[in-house]
C-alpha cells in the first residue's frame, strides 16, 4: 500500500520555480505531522519543511523565505512551492509523514520504523 506519492520534480535553471505535490491518505493529512526532506548525492539527508497538525509551517534556514509548504486538506495533498531555486537545491526530495514532530526547535527527526511514512522521492535538478 502506497501511503505517500510525490510528483512535480524536474529540471530548472537557477532562479526558477517548481512545485512538488504529495498525494496522501485522508488519515495521514488529518493526523500526522507532514513535511519534506531532501538528500543530495554524497550528502546527509536534510529536513527542510514541516507542517504541524495545526497547519503551522516551519523551515530549515537553507530554504526559509524561498520555499512554502502547504496542504490541501479536502484533497489530501501536501505541496512544496520552491522559488528562487539554486544549484545547491539539487537533490531527491521526499514527502514525509510522522506520528511525532519532524522538527523540534532546530533539530529534525526523520520518521523511523513504524513512526511514519516516506514517499518514493522526486528528483529536482537546478542548473546554473
């Protein structure tokens, strides 16, 4: 059973924009913390955006002011609007849902084992 399914990745020039979508189940969008992580080749996985269960967003410093996380609750879709993209944003982007917060203060907690779900990932490539 696929719980999270991303779409919207692609290739764009620096300064451009992309919007990622994540189709989720109703239970997940209504009861889980949701967010986005990314991982570039040779780098550690990085949490970049969280939407808590009250709908409050929070971001990593690296994307704050450029990326916007939002949710279409009736249709169970999580979005990540990415503007002013930079080559360093190139990575595989993952939609994530957790039974616990994904971010507390400045620390990110990727869901492990049975504490949440991961999508299959969508590639974003930004050229200079």
